[in-house]
């Protein structure tokens, strides 16, 4: 197994901005790292550079502390697991798993091959399916065959390039947990590319968020969620997305479209003297005020509003609040949309309410928001000030 170190890695294709720009990541032996970001952010390019399918323009790539920039993919001993699993339909599961051994420069005896394939099949719970063809396997089993190939090669690390993106939602969920369990069982260093934030949040030990070729933040899923470094990460992680409200410091409060909300002194200090900042509040930090414990209420802010509409999802509901915005706020929101690669951001707040709430669109409502969870961002630079 292996540690993988990226030091100031750059990939420049043509004259435009680099596809990958000065990315440094230390991946520990056995760690599961996710590369996530919107389309075109450079995540696949980064993975392809690690495996050796793409030249590195500048920077150093180290595997177990040895520089491998100029080594051929074969010599790096990393196994790539692709989207379509690249299984051979005419070969049995046994032969599909044995394939890399038959192809290897070093000759393996038939006995050796049988032993390695049997062992991998046992680990992957494929023993009963060894004589089947891929067409007769479930999606999950095919995924395991693809991993079996990587195992028999005794690869130092597994690299996954959006392996689940062609599957329907239910199967994707099953496969996600299979990959996660398998990776933990094998303890093999893994790098996994996805644009799906559920995969990013559930699979990895740490998640690296990329935007336009640049690393924004690398942290545990929880830290990304609770302490995003900037507006981009805050908006990208979480669904529905974090709300961003224009806020102006006024005494010990922040003036916002949902009223003047009390804010802890240390948070307020970070924004003193500013005209306007963006207050980030996640949808689930709102609640129907009538459902909030009396004891808990003082920790937050209660306000009267009216939902434009609501959506009932069975286990919870989404409510939407529109707010009036001055031209300056529209400019900020346009700025924010650019920052987040979004098309348009409307002056709107999305709230998640308990399924039991009787609040509905078009009627007055009392909502409560947990202000202790509020984050404050610089509207121009996007940096998290809290
Ligand atoms: P997606 O999720 O859409 O696959 P990605 O985050 O994996 O996106 P990359 O495929 O790594 O992004 O591409 C990063 C940038 O590099 C994009 O702007 C892309 O157009 C550009 N790019 C990728 N491959 C090439 C190439 N062979 N030649 C020129 N530009 C390329």
C-alpha cells in the first residue's frame, strides 16, 4: 500500500487557465480521499495525472515518497476502477479477475493465478459466481469484479473515476455502501472522483473540494459542512444549499431580511465596521416556531413571515421565503452566483421544516432559526469570517 503526495501540481492544456492549478494534497497510507467539484473543475485530470495517463506540467507526484512524475502507468502500480468497470463480457468472472495476472510481465503459474483469484473472490464474496459471465451479475457484483482485478494485481492504491454515475439512484446507494465497506476492509489507499456530494460526504475520510482547477478546502465531511472556508464550499456542500442573507451589523445584532438577529459577540466582532456581509444559514437550522421547545427558543430568533410555497416530502418539508432586495443586494447575489458557478441566485430563503408542521405556502407563519449556527462571509472575497 502507499501514501500519495501531490506537491504544487499543475496541468496546463493550452493557453487558457490551467485545468489544475497548484494543488497540494498529502494522502496517507490507507486513506480514502474524495475529489469533488462541479464539471470542469479538474478532478478527472488530477486523477489521470496520479495514475499516469496524463503528463504533469509542473509540481511533484510522490508515491511512498518516491517521485514518479516520469514513470509509466505500469510502473506506478495503481489500479484504476472506471465508470463502466471495463469487464470483458465473453470472459467468466474468474477470467476477468485473472486478466491482469495473465497480462503481467512477470509470469504467474496457473496454480498461482487460481490461488490469487480464489482469495480475491472470497474477500469480495464472489466465490459462487466465478463461472458466470458479467451479463449475469448485478451491478454491485460487477463492481466487485472490477475491484477484484485491482486486488489480484496487489495494487498500491485504487483510483475511482465516477464509478457509479451511470447507475440509477437506488443501485448507486447500494454500491456506495459496498465500496465503502470494501475499502475499509481492505484498508487500501483510495482516491475517488465524483461530482455527487452524497458520495463525497459518505465515502471519504477526507474530501477535497476543487473549483476551476484550484483546491478550495480539504477536510473531513463534517468539517466541510460545519466550517466551510468560503462561499463556494458552503454553497456546494449540502442540499438544499446553504442560504445567504445580506446582513448589516447594527449594535449587538445583524439586520437581515428576517429581522434583526442577535449574534454572539465574537462573531459580531469579525464583521464590525462593515457595510454588509452575507449570513449563511442552512435550511435545517430553521424550524416551525410552534414545534421548538420553550427552553431552546432563546438560543435563536423567532420571526413572522409568509412562505411563498412549500413542498411536502413525507419525512420533512421545504418552505420558500422571498425577500425584497435592493439593487446592491442583487449585485451581491450575481457576484455570489458567479463565485459558485450557479446560473442565478434569487433573493429567496429555503427552510426545512418538520413533517408535522402545519405551516403551508401563502399563509402567515412563525419560524425560528438557530442563530448559533450562523456563519458570516465576506461578500466580495467569499471568505468565511467566523
Ligand atoms: P467532469 O466532471 O465534467 O468530468 P472534471 O472536473 O473531471 O469535469 P476535467 O475533465 O479534469 O474536469 O477537465 C478540467 C478542464 O480541463 C476542463 O476545462 C476541460 O475542458 C479541460 N480539459 C480536459 N481534458 C483536456 C484535454 N485533453 N485537452 C484540453 N483541455 C482539456
